[in-house]
C-alpha cells in the first residue's frame, strides 16, 4: 500500500492511499468540499484490453460523505469480522 499526502487546489485532495491487487488498483482519496468538510472517494480501477487491442481502465467510484462515515466504518468492520470467521471455517487447515 502506498500513501501520499497532497494539497492540490484543483482536485481538492488532502490525502491519498492506494492498494494494488493484480489487475485492479484501489485509490482511497480524502477530499475537502467547498464547505471545508472532508469526504472519502474510493475508486476501483481495472485494467483491460479493448476490442482494438488497446489498454484501457474501467473506473468505478464510491463517494462517502462525513455524515455517513462512522456507520460505513462500523459496517465494514462487521463485514471484515464475518469474512475472517467464515474463511477460517472453510480453510482446509482450520
């Protein structure tokens, strides 16, 4: 995972981090809006080859605003715990 601090007025990013996962890259960008509230943008970028053989990137974004961040964070922790427990139950060693 790579982390970068930024302060760019054109895109309003104040902090960014990325995760490379095979053909996908996940960008986590904290931005600030005109009211000076921070929000999170999660972008999935997937590399593929189009019909003409050119490399292109499909991008999907989620905007998470400050008023929903605590609930989102709690739900993400809950899902992570569920996955850890269920993946251990299904592993051949466990």
